[in-house]
């Protein structure tokens, strides 16, 4: 029951983030994928794990087992995720931020 409570709290927190939106970066400004990951993703994916579904971590093995192999795949999954994950539309995470997060995930979680 403890896992279910943690997952519910995390999903509620992410829902609040997703619906409030965040300021987009200025034109030409470099986006820090690690910073964006910590801000938007680390609540449910600490150290690349997954508190909602431990079988779907951000490790390369788990990503590829779930058909997620590229930046494009990761961004699509952010926009239209499966059960248990809050969707992040372009208002919550801009396309540039989503791409930076995806690049960070591919580079960091092997």
C-alpha cells in the first residue's frame, strides 16, 4: 500500500506541474537537459528509476524493451505516455525542453 500512496502523491504533484506550465526559454538560449529533468521528471524517475512502474525505468535496456530508442521516441512518450504517467504537453514542457530532457536521458541512463 505504501508504493501506491507514493505513486498517487507523485502523480498529483506532476499533474500540478503539468497544468501550470513553465516559462519557455528565450530564443537562442541553451537548455540544460539535466536541470529540466530534475524539475519535471526526477520526482517519478529518481536516478533513472520509476516509482510508479519499476519495470519501466529509464535504463537503455528497459527503454528499448518498451520501444523507446531515440530522442523522438522519448518526446512522444512524454507527450502521450502510457498508464501511470502524466502527459506533458508543449505548454508544460516546450519542444526544445523535451528534446533536451530526452538527450539527457539517452546520455545519462545507460
